[in-house]
C-alpha cells in the first residue's frame, strides 16, 4: 500500500507510514456548535470522511476522532442573545450537526468528544504545563509561554520574529508576552464556568483539542486534519502545547482542506454570503453537494454557486443513469463468453486507475473523472447487440464499490410499477387543477428515477429509460 499525502508540516507529499502497521489514528477538528453548520464546516466533514473511507478501503483500521467545541465566546454570545444557557444551545446544534452530515453521507466518528465532558483532563493538562514551566497563572487566567517552545511556527512556517510584528496584548489580557496565548480564562460575570486551581473559568480554544486527542488517541497520532484556516494559530498552538507536555511529536502528518468561496468571493458573515448546509439540503439532494465538494482536489479552493451546483447535479445524474441502464439491461443479458475478458480487463483497468488517483493524495477530482470514463465504457458496452451477465455484473459491482469509497449513493432503490402509476395519476390530477408547478415537479422526480413519460391522446404512458 503506497498512499501519498501532502503534509502541511513538511510542505511536500510523503508516503504514508502509520505508527502501527495497518492502523491509522486520525483527529479532525470539528465545529463550534452555536449554529447550524455552513458549507465551510461541511467541506472538512466530507473530505476527511472520504479520506477515512479510503484508508478503510485499502485495508487500514482507522480510529477516527472529531470533537465538538461546546463552550466558547460564540456560544456564550448566542446564549445571551437567545436567553438560553450554553449547554441547551450546544445540545441543539450537536443534534443538528449529526442530521446535516448524515444527510451528506458522512459516517459518525468513533468518538465525538465534547469540551464540557472532558473538563477534568483539560485542567490536568494545563496543570502539567505549569509544572513544566511552559505556562503561568495571571489573575485567574493561564497563559502558554510561546517563546519557551523552540519549535513554534514550524507548521505555519513562520518565525517568532515575524509573528511578533503583528502581536499585541488585548484589553483585559494579563499575559507577560504579546505572543503568549490563553489556556484558561477567568469567568466574567454571568458566564458559564468550572472550578479550577486558578479560580472559576473555562478553557481557551486551543487546549481542548490537545487534551482530547491525547486522551482518545495517545501522545502521538498519525494524522491531524482540519480546514486551512486552522493552520494558524489553532493547530500551531496545539503542537506547542502537546509537544511541550510530552516531548514527543504530536502528529506525524497534517492535512488541511482549502477555502470555500461563494460566487467568487470569500465566504464571511460581513459579506452576507454565509450559506448554511441546513438550507442547501432542503432545496438540493445532499448527495449532489457531497459530489460537488469532491469534484475539486481537497487542498484547492472551491467556488460555490447555485449555478455550479445545478451543473454538478446534471453530471451526477449522468453517472446514476449509466448505472441504472446497466442494471436494467442485466435481465436481457446472456452468459456469453466471447470477448467477455476484454471488457472485464477494461473494467479492472478503470478500477486500478481510480485507486491510483486516490493513492495520490486522495485526488477525488481525478477519481471522479475515472468514474465518468467507466460510465462511457458502460454506455459503449450497451451498444453491443448481445451483452453478458458477467460483464454487466462487473460494471455494477465496480460502480457500487467506487461510489461507496466516495460516500456516494447510486440510488439503488427503484420505484415499483404501482408507485409510478400513483405518481402519474397525481400528476394528471395536478394538470387538471392547472397546478403546473406540481405537475412539473412530479415529471422531474420521475425523470431523476430514469422514468420517461409520454403524453398521448389515450393517456400518459411511461417506460424506464
């Protein structure tokens, strides 16, 4: 197995060599649960779910951990605005997260740790950093001594001198150096808090992932992943905290997905182009959004627009139609042996090429191009006067296998004849009622299921495409 992946730490592709043969320990930074997730949150969820699936497909046992930040400034502000407590808001949006990413075809992690459930290990982690001289208490806050950690800046490839230029001490901060960052924050009046050796308060953002990764995956892990925006300061600070404590490398490989733009502009609340997954999947098939995310290499930026999503939908449906056409042809196929092997070899070549593309830093964009090549091959095979069950089955099995690697569904469920007749009757009634919007919706629904309608003077006839 020779999977190559781009390591942000070294800025080059490397052959993946796990700490333990056949196993992968992987930690992915999850969302702050103060609202529904936006498509910027969806991209790492989809990308690293696909990475996990591919490792499993290649025979690895993957231990996958992805956290929830369920207490921070954003949650505290949301609680004040809504007149609710932080745990209530966090619980609501954790549930919403699972609903959204499940619709996008993402598997749940082996563990989804939450900050509020791991406060004891976070406090213990900070205590040990203080004992080692890497952290200090200041009027109820605790800060990390950034300059003391000699490797600081190695992930984002910045020097301490470069970082110092833009650093400053904010109002209310009590740190000794402008580069130091908070491990623990003293509670302000009315804020949620926990008891600690330094008084009541709550953790800083960065410490939670260091503590929970260590608890669930150990002192050194194979892969740490997340969005490109987390490289600095979040992941840089994680490295400093973890390696200061253990003296060991925190993660051997760092993976980061690229940014998302909306209509060619960077997504941000200030621009008003903040797109929630919850809203997108009410209007579009969630599988199309997943497919869309995978059509671009995970490290590259991706531009989102309604027009691009519609275009992606049409492309996705072409693959589904190709699969369904092969499936329908199976019943009319024979047990031919002449030239079967030539076709079987071509199918095997397509599968090998798919694996080759995915082995090269999980290049889903090129892997999807291979799926279209497989689709064209299948369409070409169906032009044969006689087709063989063995070849059809090989096409179907390969489609199903490779789609599953990408977390995509082929829509294997078919409408029964009586269900189609019922929808046609509903459409006919809608037309009588001059409800043409509903009529068109039903026609489009049937078209997506590869059902072709023909309106005649004798009534509506249908056939499978």
